[in-house]
């Protein structure tokens, strides 16, 4: 990918067929699909790529067990359509991003034979809907087998579990994979470029987008034949910029996760808790060597700040501790995050947990704006396909869907699951570092490692004992448009996810490398590091965690 300044110049100098607004899963998917259909495409992201809902997911590639239950119980065709679509999309997501995703088994603990029968039947139905795209057959596991695979599960009342398969993926890196692939296909992408208005032609159709550079606050104009609104939770804002007074469609539902060391519940499988007090499901998912627990559901507005709160921690621990043999305490939490699900509503006041996760493409007859609303990560490819078909139709051209069905993401070429072994051997790396680099960058890991070979200062880890290397900071700044400490630690390397406290320790080193790469003054770098540390310290405080970790919490 080009450096930010170069992309900024290119975008201003050209006009485009399609301008995609929003650089989350939906926008990145749309941009890639559009460019692959040979439409000259630009993507504008108002903050960092993947900084919205798309890096706050439970990271599951799934049809949705709860949505299937809703579909069956309430004979709801919309819920069925989501499950059906998502179950068939799983396979493409796994296939196209092999280093970023993997199939995973989920265990549903059962306390009685009625629940075995209910869950067993439900998961067979799930499998039947997936048909030839099914990942593994679901099955009953005895109590002994269940406890062998999940020794941390409370044995009382357990009679066994139902095991079924879905996928797991690295959401932030998958999003970067889509952006990188889009740019590799010839597209232009720019982060921190917020759309703040439009100009229209004589017939009232959108002609240009007014864009504000979030660093310089300077405004510039982007010209395109069609504009795609893929701003997720912000979809109504863009819709009303295009057509003031247009009725709103979005409902937002906050979901929070907490992260624990995997030692507290050692397992290679994910746990699905089938029913919380408020009638939802909850997941505990192993993620690298962490355990991710989520999620919550609370309706919010676009103005609400999203973070893991004390109440979220209390809710999640209350439910998970019913199933764990050893009680988890808040002090053991190493990090957390929250995001807003962008749900599209037909009106009415239906509870957000009952709103279908289906998507909708809206073509605004007045302005020509094409909005893609709702959906989920798992269906991002299909959503993009529908959207770009609508773009082609509105341009008076034949729609040619299917271009992304089999389009491996940047970093997949030459990938094999054991590739980390050759990284270990060729670059004399510890196993943890080799696996981390492969899982984040795919076969481009060698490009990161070449930077470390050229400058030995970049070969060191950002924080001793944690996998991410200093070279990843330089690589992200040069090749992935990372321009803040948060961009690097949260979304490029994932260190902030592994541990808030490790991320605080990494701030100064990250700032120093970014300063060199981006031409910051030493003072600017120090201030940026200080502000980042304060931000993370505040997240720790908001979650109600002690400022100092317990000995067990941050070990790695
Ligand atoms: C807690 C939670 C758990 C989830 N778990 C799963 C899961 O396990 N599996 C699954 O399939 N799905 C899951 N989802 C759903 C999935 O994450 C979302 O559906 C998906 O990420 C939405 O992507 P998006 O691109 O539409 O929105 P976003 O990722 O929010 O992207 C929208 C982007 O638009 C940008 N933007 C906004 N305004 C402007 C502007 N004016 N100019 C330019 N850019 C702008 C924003 O900065 C943002 O980056 C989960 C969601 C949440 C919140």
C-alpha cells in the first residue's frame, strides 16, 4: 500500500467510478469487489481501517445458533435467510483468508437429556442448512469426553455436550487483508478521511464528496460516478448528508467482550452458553493464548462512547462463572473491548436482540446514494456482491457477481499451516513469534522480517515476553497506512488485545519507530505515547480493574 500522503494526492488528482465511504468489513469488501469488477474505485475511511464494529466482533464465522432458534420458534423467514446465507458464506471466508481464519469446534454443555435432544436436533438442522458447505458433523460428547476437552468446566449437573463446528477469524487483520487486496488490485484507499458533505449535479444526483483530513483538518473533494455508503453504525449520518430529512433506519446495539489468559480455562474448543438470564447466548472462545468472553447486548446511540464497563464485566463474569469450575475474578482480566452492531430496522420498537442480522441495499432515488446497511462480518462478501451489483445496475451496466468467491487475500500466496516452521528455521525465531507473524501477515511475514534483518534494532519484541516485533511497527507505517500508536497496537499487531498493560509498556517504543517513519518530532512522539498510555489507563479504570495487575494476570 502507498504511504498516506501519496494516496491523498492521487485521490485528489483523479475521478472515480465508485467512491466507497467506510473502511470496515462492509466497505472494504465492497471496494475489493468493485475494483475486481474493473470499476475504478476509491475507499475513504473517516478514522482508521477496521476501527469500528469490524474489530470488535466475537471473531466467529457463523450462521448464528441463536438466529436459527429465533427462526424456528417464531417462524421468522428473515432470521432463516441470515442463517442460510451466513452458513454458505463461512466457507468462502475460511478459504480466502486461510492464515486469518480456521474452523473451530464449539461445545454446548447440557445439564439434562431434554437439552441434549433440543441442542442435538438444532445443530443437525444447522448442519442440514449448510448442506455441502457443512464444516464437521455435530455430535454428542459424553461427560468424560467433554471434561477431557474442557477441564475447566464445572462438572456438577453436566451430562455431556453437543459439539458442532463454525469458524474463527482475526477480524482486524481480515479487514486489513481486504484493504491490502483492494489496493493490490489497483484501488486507492485512505484512512482518517471523513466524508462531511456532498455536492450534487443539476438533477440532484451526488457528484462529489467533501472530505476532511482528520489530521490537518483540510478539506478536499473526491469525484465519482457513484457513492456507496458503507459506514455501518453511521449509515444514517451519510444518508441524511445526501438527502436531508430522510427517515432513519439504523438501530445500534452495544456488545462488549473481556479477555483473560487462556490458563484460566485451558481449551482448544469454544464454549457456547445457550441461555443467559436475558435469553441470549454467550461465548468463551480461545484466541491465540487468550480466552475471549462475550458478549453483551444494550441499545445505544451513535453518540455513546463504547468501552467495556464495570457492568459489562459483572454481567459476563456472573454468567460464565456458573459454568466454570474455578471462579474468575475481575482482576484476572487482561483487556477488553466493545463495539456497536449496525442493525437495520424496518421501523417499530422491536428489541435489538430480536432484530434480524440481515442486510439491505438501499438506492436513494433522489440522490443516487447506494447504502449498504446491517449484516454481519460473516456475510460481508455477499453484502459487497449485492451492493456492487446495484452499483453496476445504476450505471446501466450488466451486473457481474462472483468475482470474490475465490479471491485469496493478500498474504495467502504460498501459505500452508506449517509455514511458521520455515519462518522459525530461516529467521531463527522463537515459535511464539513465528506463529504470531504468520497469523497476522500470512506469507508477508517475510517482508516484516526483512526489515528486522536490515535494522537489528527492529528485531526486538515491542515488549519482552510478548510476540509482536518492533519491525511490525515500521512495516505497518510503510505498508498499511498506520499513523497512530492505536493503529499499530490495536489493529495491526493486536498487542492491545493481548494485554492492556503490555500495550502501555509498548507505547514509547512504538512512538519512537513511528516518529522515524512518519517524520514526527521527538516532542510529538512523547506526547502521543503519553496520551495513548492515559487512554489505556482510562479503559482499565472504566472496566473497574486495579491499576496494577495481579501476578497471574499478565503472564505470557
Ligand atoms: C460486539 C459485536 C460482536 C460481533 N460478533 C460478530 C461475529 O462473531 N461474527 C460476525 O459475523 N459478526 C459479528 N458482529 C457483526 C460485525 O462485526 C459487523 O456487522 C461488521 O463489522 C459491520 O461492519 P461495517 O463495515 O458495516 O461497520 P464498521 O466496522 O463500524 O465500519 C464502518 C466504518 O465507517 C467509518 N465511517 C463512519 N462515518 C464515516 C464518514 N463520514 N466518512 C468516512 N468513514 C466513515 C467508520 O469510521 C467505520 O470504520 C459483531 C458485532 C459486534 C458489535
